[in-house]
C-alpha cells in the first residue's frame, strides 16, 4: 500500500509541477550529481580561480598510495579534459594559489579490484591555497575527483571554498546491460562504464547471454558462441574483450558481475552443447523444441561444473549472478523421462522442487569454486533451499508489491537488491525519471536489521528494443535518477532541486560527448555535436 501511495504521489507531482517553470529554473553552475552527503561553505568563504593550463593533480605527503598507481594515474589523465572542457585559449595568465589538487589515500592497495566491502568515502576540502582530496581507498578517491569543480562552463574556472564529506548510502549501485537480445559493441559498453562512473554507479551487471544469442566466447566450450552467437565472428565477446571490460571498469572503481542465467533463458546454449537442454515432447514424441536445462542427467552437472570453473576465473568479482528467473515448467512436464525421475525421487508433480533440485546443485558447485552468488527472486519465491549468504534480486513489479517482497526476503534473513521499479528500458511520455527518483527502497514494514540487509539496487536496460542506436539516450540522464537514489541521503528527494541539478548534469554529459536525452524544454551552452 505504501508503494501504491508513493506512485500516486509521484504521478501527482508529475502533473502538478509546472513544467515550464521547471525548465526555466536557473541551473546552478557546478551543482553536484549525485548530491553529496554533506557540503558546507565556510562563512565569508570566497572562490579561487583555477587555471586549466597550470592545474595538476599530485599525491599528498604521507599518502599510502603514491605516484605510479595505475588507477590514480589513469584517473588524473582522464579527469583533466573532463574538468576543463575543450579549450584553454584566452585563459588569463595571472598567478593563482589553486593550482594543485593533492590526493591522500590512507589504505595501501592499487592493483586489486573493488568489492562490496570497499570504502568509497572521501572528503574534499578547498580553501584558498590548498585543495585536498582524502579517501580511505583509491576507490573513494575516484568517487571524489570528479566533483572538482564539476563542469563550470566559462573561463576562467573558479572553485568555491568548500568542504564535501561524502559516502554512499548503499554499497551496491548497479546497472544491467543485456547483450543477448541485441549485441552491444565493445565500445558502447566502455562508454557506458564512463558515464556510470560520472554517476557513481559501481557495479556493471553484465547479462551477457540469454535465449536469443550467446555472444560470450568460452575457452572450454567454444562451440557455445560458434553456434549460439548471432554471428560467431562479429557478434562475440572474445577473452580479450572481456578482459578489456573488466580492466576499464576497475580503473573506474566499477565491479563487473557476469550473469549466466540458468536453467531457463538458455535456448542459445543448446546448439553448442548437445544434450544440455530438455527435449520437449508432444504426446510420445519429441517435438524438436527444447526447454530449460535438463536437470536429471549427470552430464548436465559435469558441463555446469566445467563451465562455471571457467567463468569464475575469468570474472574476478566474488559474486556471480546465477539468474534462476522465469523457468517454464511445461517442457519438463511434457518429457516422460523427467516425469519418471520425479516419480522415482518423490518429487511428484511439484516442478518447483525440480527447479530447486537443480539450483541447489548449481549453488553447491559455484560455492565450491569459492564464489558468492546473486539470484533473481523466483529462486526465493519457489522455496529453493539457499545458503544464508545468498543475495536475492527483486525484479517483479507485481502490482507494486515489490516492497513487500523486499520485506519478505529480508525477514527471511537474506540480503536484497532492488530493480523492480528501475527498468529503464520501459519508457513513457513525459518525465518518467521522476517515478524512478521517487522510489524509496526501504519503504517497507520491517526491523532496522531487515533494512540493513538491503545492499542497494540496479537500474536495468533489457535489450528487446534497445541496441547501440538508442542505448545511450535511453540510459542517460534517466539512469542518474537511480544513481542518486542509491548514493545520496534518503532526505535528498526534492524533485524541483533534482530537476535543476540533473538538467545541469545532463549538459555536462553533452560536453563530455555523451548523447544524453533532454529532460524537458531548454538548452545547454554546449549542445551535443559541438554547437
Ligand atoms: C559558488 O559560490 C557562488 C557565490 O556564493 C554561488 O553563486 C555558486 O552557486 C557557488 N557554486 C557552487 C558550485 O557551489
Ligand atoms: C549419476 O550420478 C549419480 C551420483 O554420482 C550416480 O549414482 C548415478 O549412477 C549416475 N547416473 C548415471 C546414469 O550415470
Ligand atoms: C510475502 O509473504 C507473505 C506471507 O508469507 C505472503 O502472503 C505475501 O504474498 C508475500 N509477498 C510477496 C510480494 O510475495
Ligand atoms: C541523512 O540526513 C539526515 C537529516 O539531515 C541525518 O539526520 C542523517 O544522519 C543522514 N544520514 C546519514 C547516513 O548521514
């Protein structure tokens, strides 16, 4: 009910806000997106001119991470053009004390990967003559750097004296891309990772294969993509592509969590893995059509073991996403061998138990490989016996009952991720980002312990109607609404204020060459394509 009310309110707001007024509010130059946890301006504080040509980053004395750290070096190189835009011509030549941003990191470590437990907090202090960014980890330093001074459009640049103390509200802030329904070129994935970093997203959930195609090139089972990709030469991700994605993401403090969804959503696996899928029957004869993975033959588990052995070494993150959604039982029901197996093993007619039989063995295999796992909510709904450390991913809107599902999942003691209200592939006329923005993930009945089990959420971009032509405008700036909800304090929910900051941020994105669509009527100083 709470959720239904939230939606009504959001619709109401959408209608009541005079859109023209929204568009004409001045965009606060340098406004921050997502909003930091705390920002203060010292009383009587001034501003300091920053000259692009002289500006540099430097490692502060005593920092546990020094020059030569690839993550920081690459960030310094990336950020300069982002901060100062395209031109330093006509820059005044006077002296300014604000030439150097010092970066201090208290915990050593540069070569590793970010994880669910990584600290992302940072502090940015700017006073006349001293600019210091301090963080516990390099990942926190990455989160802080781009706040400096976010996209002030005209020369010379100024930065206000200010102090920002910032940290994320939720540790898992993800974006799902689906590369099975349409193949997304590597470049589109890398560009998306850039914009994710601007939004402080920290998880790329790679829904890499599904029914329509299998673009992942497996070294153990090369036939999977040879037979299952749309085109085995051009529409595949090679081992080197996958490594590029993982390293590109790491340099931006983003985790890559791959999803290999089973036992359903696996049609494209069939041609390259004979005997893996269940033959469906019409009457007494196989129909030639295949269903979910066949859970009753030993060869399935041999295959799954070898396949996930490979996957768990290719993807360094502790977590794999194992899917488990929308398993269609009709094919299993039609198959006489499966019915006989069910009768023999006492499963009777309960196909949820058969699914559970498969998933439990899969979870055992994956945890014996030293990995943790995330599964879609059906695995929980169907009473599969789960390890207590499983993360349940809530995706069904279910007449706005998704918050009750969050309550149920956390009451059972599992950690939860929310995606149900954040399917960015769904579009509607008007400012539909507001609906995503107004979602409050903890707005369910539950104890503080339950709320603490919500580790975050993910925006999803399913690929039925999305390929590289429309991916970027559909993602941005709408994805930013989810990013701020997951990063900022729960009290940051003023839609008018968010509109002004998001519109400004979208202009910043255009300046960075990102084809982000407009929120409403208005203009940017620099339009996409160089106007
Ligand atoms: C900087 O300070 C000026 C003057 O107080 C103010 O108008 C401007 O909005 C501030 N900019 C930022 C990014 O806070
Ligand atoms: C499948 O494996 C189980 C347990 O390892 C074994 O008992 C059974 O005989 C095997 N079935 C076949 C057909 O090999
Ligand atoms: C949550 O659990 C209750 C009690 O078992 C059940 O009645 C309800 O349908 C569940 N809610 C959802 C959204 O699954
Ligand atoms: C969020 O903001 C409220 C109100 O300013 C404050 O009481 C609360 O401590 C903040 N939460 C965090 C985690 O800082």
